[in-house]
């Protein structure tokens, strides 16, 4: 039984966002030649036509072998939700970003769900919830 999560790369996350219609920027972490530790291994930002955005950050590698020489992967990422260029939670009733603007430790399946949700969201729902007091 293989319980390993699928690895993600800057390129795979970038492709996922682009396929969902987002304009995307991506960057990798520091190269292996620097002695300072990596702040992140990759960061990808996407802006959807609806004005909503996502920032996906893989903070560090997960090592899959005991000697940590090979097998470095990113199988969990942190995702921040952006609306109007600022961090934002989703309106009530959604499975993600409830009362917070970041989801931590998200696997590839979760990333796919979040991309589909945010890319298809009508931002007018924020106004509707504000008007109804929900």
C-alpha cells in the first residue's frame, strides 16, 4: 500500500493554475549553492479573471529516504487567498478559507479543489453576504 502523496513542483502548480484560466507567476527558492537555508522551495501566484487570486508556497522539502540525499519532494503546500490584492477568507459555506486567509499543509488533491473553487467563484457573493448579514 502506497500512502505517499503526489509531489508538486512550481511547474505543475503553474500549469494547474494556467489550465484554470489564471495569469501566473512562479519562482523557485534559493539554489543549492547558497549556504543559507531556503525560505521556500517554490512560490506560484495566480490571478483569475474574476479578480480572485491564489498564492501557493512550498515552504520546505519533505524527505522520503533516510539519508536525505535524494527523494526530496514537495507534497504539501500553503495556499493564501487574495481578493483585490489583499489576503481574504472565503464567504461562509465553503470548505476552505473559513475565517482565515491561508490553508496550510494542502496536498495536490486539495490544491486542485481550491483552484477550481476560487477560479469559478463569483466575487459578488461577498457583497451579497455583507448585505444579508451572513
